[in-house]
């Protein structure tokens, strides 16, 4: 198998596991933004564990403090069974107390920015990298395959995390959250393909993501028909989602041990 010209990787749930940071940031953002009487006592361990397990349902930052509220208020399992159910329940949760997704997003960003500015070492300590991933990325540097991070996280956070894992990763291209309206990942992949001259269907680009919905959206694009798509089975996804992938389907399930192996074995 010919190695790709570009290996595009999502960050959270593919390269790095930031669930401890997510919950701490989400909790503080919830306390800061939620109308009284927001719960402000010590973080319940059971809520933190449940939040971690349900992380695959969350795509945008504003959903994290809302998930804290949902768990504290006893939202039923039916509303948390998958991402579609969660997105259906979210507007009602917001409306019931008169808080907006925008307000929760601003609160979350402020908590994270303040924490990072106050104690970046502590912020870094709330993350861990998946075994073998930084090493594989470093091994590909300077070779025929360019490694690119495509993420909704701010670039400065990603760069600090990468270099904390392995200083050799400093040159990795990072396409992070941009000011204004978010750019969909399929559009970013198309830009990468155009930059590398990969042709009308973007053959030569591989994309590893942990959110099946994002991969399915990418698979629908005719201008990305040549992109090889991989679902990271170690990331923020549910067993039911992994089970949906057939052996002959375009989206392939990628185990962590195979990620760290030569690309020809994928």
C-alpha cells in the first residue's frame, strides 16, 4: 500500500486524551455561567466518571458545561444514549433555565484561558497522550508523509501539548480553531488536498478521526472520494458506533497498535 502524502489527525481523542481537563474546565464553566442556584460544592466523583464515559457525545465546547448540568439534574439515559439523542435534548435543557450555548462557550473558553495563564504546568498535567501516537508522528517527520493536526482546539494549546509530549513534534502543522465561524473539517481536508496538488478526489490524503459523524460527513463529499478514512477505536466513540463499521465499508476501524505500526499495514 502506498503511504499517504498527507496524514491528517484529529487531536482530542486521537492524539491526546484530555478528559480530566475537560471535566475540570466544564465544572468551573458551569458554576460560573449557570443561573443560580448552580451547584458549587465539591465535584462528585460519580459525576466526573459519568462525564468521562459520555465524552463521545460532545463535539462543541458549550456542550461540556451543559453535560455537567444534565448529569447533576438527573437527565435520563434515553437522552444520553447517543449523540443524536443528546443534541435533541440539549435545546430544552438550555431553554429551561434561560442560558445560551454562546454564554456557555464563552464561559468555558475563559476558564480554560485563565487556567492556562495561571498555571500552564497544572493544565498540561490534566492531559495524557495515547501510547505510541507521539512516537509514530515523530517517526514520520521529514519523510514522504506530512503529518497535519486538524482540530477544533486552539492552535496554541495543541502546540504546547505536542512539545510537552515530544519536543521533536514542534514542526508539525496544526490547523486549529479559527476566529469566527468554525470551518468544517471536510473543508479543511479539501484545502490540504489543494495545497498538496492531490487532485479532484484528494487521493493521497488519509484522515484519522474519533467521531464517526465527522467521518460520515467527509465520506459524502465527492471532492474527497479518494481520502482514506479511519475511525480511531481508542478515542471518544461508542461501542455501537464501532460495531456499525463493516469490513467492506469505506470507513475503517483503526486499532491503537496498528496506528503505531508502519502505514503500509493500515
